[in-house]
């Protein structure tokens, strides 16, 4: 398959998910709707190709931003949605109880809110569109306040999740599948979200100064203390813990998640080479990308959701970080692996398993999936070194 043919295929898949409002639904068949996390990441991936997608996504999510406290759908003031009403298919019927008992829009996401701020900052850096940033500034401020007081209810500086509705999502980071293999007590402070939070606070301070010549000393201090405390409390031997559990204990589970910290700048410089080296060990590294869970983990399953498959969007975010901190060769190897997977499968699914060095289908993978297709399209069209 030529590069041109790959680009044409990816564009064709993405067109199936684009709305008249100009943002992307998450995927088919089960996620044909606006998601906070998924739609924001897809917009980030396409920022250099079509920045209007980011603008449209930010606008749509700002309109749905939480306004009050509600247990049923986990709405809180300033919180960005997890998802809106879904268009149900036969494959999605098993999720009906959550739809009935949680209500929509549903807000059970710990990372949509910091990602909203991060994308807004990236959009401004790309376009210089200060007028739009001023228009949505009240929403950015509300998002920051949510992070500070609702995301961090115990005031320890870390952002944690604990579901309010027993029918809602137990895990509220990107690995929110009910098939999550490890038992973890809540509230949970998942590792990559601390990096998102650090960068969101940092960007908020920069935006406030740039747009309004107003400093934010409280959040500047909070940003610095978060970085210091994170590197102390999440670090275990040769890697960052997957999370702090409900007892504030770091859990040593080798996952791809710490790779998503690289673009956020929260990692102490002395730890960077150790993190990169750990990501490239054989239990995580494959010829087609980095696995979501170590092959040595007792819960590893090569073809089951967040228990071992390669997720293209996850690898795309890791690539952004590797490039940012100067590990260009590793970034190119992952990119080459994703291209190889696309050529062998014939399309880019939500995720895929690797067993004995070969691709196997993940039984529940959606296709097309916006952040899978947009990520690879970004890599093909933006030849960064």
C-alpha cells in the first residue's frame, strides 16, 4: 500500500465520523457520538492539518460543560463531559443499563477537563486565534476550578476519580473499560492524568498572562509542587506507578501510561532516560507499537482491551513525547510499527493484539475510530524528525 493510498483510506474512515458541526464522533459501531477525551485527542492529532476541528470541538464541549452537582450523571460545575447520548447498535445493547441509570450527557471522565485546557492552548499556539480563546475563557477558568477543587477533593495536589453512581464507570481515565484486569481501590490517581494536570495548570498560567496580562501565582506554585510531589510519590525503582490507590499507595503495574507523561514535561530530567528505556523493553515493546500492559503481568491478555493490545492513539501520544524530549529514533520506530500494522490489517482499528510477534484481532475493537485514524494520518502528513 502506497503512502497516498494509506492517506486516502484514513481520510475516508474519518469522514464517516465527522459531524456537520465540524467535530469528530469517537467511533463505530458503539461510540458514534461526541466524547470528551476521544474527540479532544482526535482534534489535537489533526491540529496541523485542520485546526478548525479543534475550534469546533472546544466550542461543542464548552456548550456542554457541567453547571451543577448531580450524582446520576456525575456532573459537576466546570467538568467536561465523558460522552453524550449514544446511537445504539446491537453491539452496544449490553451498555443500556448505564444509559438508563446514569443519564446523558455523562461526565464520568477524569481527563477530559485538563485535555480541554491543553487543546485550547495548543490551538492558540497553532493559529494565534486570541479572539476565540477570549470567547471560551470563562469555560477554561471553570475547568481549572473543577480540577483544583473537584478533581482534587482531598487537596493533596493530585487529581483523582471515584464514581458517584454505582452504574457509572468505575475507572475514569482512558483505560475505562469494565474489563480492566486489576482490582484497585478508589479514589484512584492515575499516572498520566497527573501529567495532563501539570501541563493544563502551566498552560492556564501562560494563557492568562498572554491574553489578559494577569499572573496566577496560586496556580504557578501549585504547578511546581505538583511536579515535585509527583516525581517523589509515583516513582518506584525503574518506572512510574500506574496509579495511587485509595490508600495513597503506588501500584507497580508496568503499563504504557507513563509514556503519555513525556509530552507534559512533568518528569524530572534525570528520570527521562530510565522511563524511555523501560518503555522499550520486550514486555512492552513490539514490532507494531507499545503494548498497553506488560506481557509479564499475570493479567496480560494480548487480545483483550486494556489488558495487553497496542492502542494507536496511545502510541501517537507517546511519539509526541519522545519527539519533544529528543528520542527521535524511538519515535520513528513506533511510527514505522503503526504503519506496518495498518498495511497488514488493511485499516487502523481502535486497538489490536500482538501474539508471537504477529497481529491478532482484539475482539471488541471498534472501526473506524477517530483517534486511531487521525493519529496515523497525522504521522503520515507531518514528517517531523
